[in-house]
């Protein structure tokens, strides 16, 4: 039985009509802080029985969001690290010195982003999650790296080698599929707001 409302089904259908490139660009255009809120809605829709909180701030210790799966055996806690933009990692070829220097300018910026992710993952494991919904601090059992961009195989391997099976990595391709399926609203936020504003203006004009 489909529990989605007609509006949600219609939005999903509308989202599927958008090209994947357009959906990718819409996701990647979101400011990181706003994307946290969209991800919270996505995770809550995917797993309604889980507790999801945005924890980005001074006490986050690397975690932008925290997901808690609770059952009679206890809590399983997932820290979520969110990053926007592509991460290619450093790949060197047999190139001349000038091209090598130019590549270094770009790769250093990308390596810095990769180092930030590694630092956030380490902090997420080192510091228990503090959540409004739970009185006790919750040790993180796994970290989800959610990237609103693409991750090169080289960068993926570097992260996987460092953290073995303690992390799961999800890139923009995963986000496109999951947002389309579970939270297509993200692709129409501006249009929905414009529609509501138009309706409010119409109601005000009719009232007068």
C-alpha cells in the first residue's frame, strides 16, 4: 500500500521528468547549511522510526547530523558528515612542470577538503553525540559521508583505507536517486514558495 499523498506522488513524477544533470545542479547549488535541513527531511522520510537531528554548530565535533536507530537492544548511532563540491583527490601523471604546478593549485584545494572530511570523521568517532532527544551522550558507531558532488576513486580509496568499514560514502548520484524517491520537494522549493506567495497575494487582493 502506498502511503504517499497524491501531492507527493505528483512531485516525484515531476522530479523524474527533470534531467539528472538539472537535479544534480539543484542539489549542488544548495548552501551547505540549507542542505543539512533537506537531508534531515530525507532521512526522516526514508526511516520514519529513526531519530534525526541537525547538530551542526560549535558542539558538533565533526557531525553535521546525527541519526539514531533505537530498538530493544539499544541505540545505533550514525554521525553524518556533509560536504559540498567535487573531491578528486591527488592524481599525478607524466606531465611537464608547468602543468604539474597548475594541477597542484587545484589539487591542494581538493586535498584540503578531503583532509577536512577525515578530521570530521575522526572527531565524530572521538566525541559522543549530544542530542536534544536523548539525555545521555551517544557514542557514534558509524559515520556516513554525504557529498553533494563527486568523489574520485582515488579519494574514495584513501578514505576507505583509513577508516575501513567504519564509514559509508554517498555521493551526488545517490542523493539524486534518494531525493527523487523520498523527498522530491528539494527540486521545487523555489517554485513552491513562489506559488504560495502568488496565492497569498491573490487572497489579499480578493479580500480587498
